[in-house]
């Protein structure tokens, strides 16, 4: 199966998306207290809003197909979070999340997409809209170096609804360690879980100490996790990687 984040040509469209994408940073204005409480770090992702948006997207896909195969959203550095204050369909929206992702169709076809997700003052995703990127319209994901891999979890038990795979690529040579890229993947029946990490094609890689961290989580509850981050040499970025996650017993990310 191809990774859910396969890339292609289309430099003009990719340049536009890259210009829009930025690190997942909120504007300095504070969120309402109720929203702030619900937006605390859930671990394994730069912002829990990425998980909230993935959950909303997964729920909508599941409504149309109980056994949707795979979907994923990219986080840093492809995600933008904009502070706002507006009322949409009766909900007080305090943040607009935009970014890129992909979904797999049942026959294995990968469809890239861009999305817009609205977050209310309780920290919930109240709207998720997306549009497929169509090659016939010269629409593609931004040019990138793709690290693709497969996550296994042992023992293999049925995952609860809402469980998601969170994968991050981190540079430990930086002080403090720097998050280079990340993704959240949801799947209803695909085992093991295929994932992709996208690095901007112009990112300098020399001198970095790369590690991959991954976990299967349900909200703040960690179900499975790598026992320790996987160290990668630069030449391993060109080859598929496999990670095996082990169970965590009643572990909550602090």
C-alpha cells in the first residue's frame, strides 16, 4: 500500500501551500478559559487541535463508510492555526486550523487534500471541510522529502474508536530538541498502520541527530508506544522504516 502522504509535481501549487503553511502557533491573544483547559498538550503532537481536527474528519468519513481504510493529517510545519472570534452555526469559533493531509480509498488509491477546521471555545472541532487535490487540475501536495513507514503494535488487540497513531521526527542535535515534522493517522481496519512524514524539500539535514517517536493514543491516554525513540541515519530517510509499539498500562501523558 502506498503511504497516505505520497508527493508529486506541481511546484506552483506547492509553493502557494508552502507560503500558507507555518509552524502551529496561536496568536498571542488568550483563549477563553474553558477552551484553554481543553487545549492542553495531549502528548505526541505539537497541538491537540491537530487531533481534534483528525477526529472530526474521521467521524465524517466513518459516517459515510464504517470501514474507511485510512486518513491522516500533517502537523508541523504544514499546519497553520489562526486566532479568531466569530459565530458559525451557533458555535463560538476561536481558532481556524488549516493544513494538508490525505485519505486512502478502499481500492488503495491515495487522495491528497487540503482542509479547514473550526475550533469552538470548548476546544472542540465543530466543522471540518476539505477538498481533494486533483492532478488533472495540476493540484498536488507541496514538494517534500517523504519518510514513510509502518507501525506495528503488539499484542494486536482491537483498537477503540478514536484511537490514532501520532508520529514525530525530532532533531536531538538542537538545544532544545526541535520538532521537524509530524502526522496523525486514523484507520478503522488497516493493520499494521502505514504513515508518512513530510519534510520541506529545502530543509538542511546535515548535522542533525534524527529520531522518530510514535505512539497510539486515545485522547490523552497512551495505548501503545515505542519503548525508546528510533534513531535514524540520514541515508535511512530514503528507505521505509518499521516501528513496533508496546502497550502502556493506564498511562496518561503529562
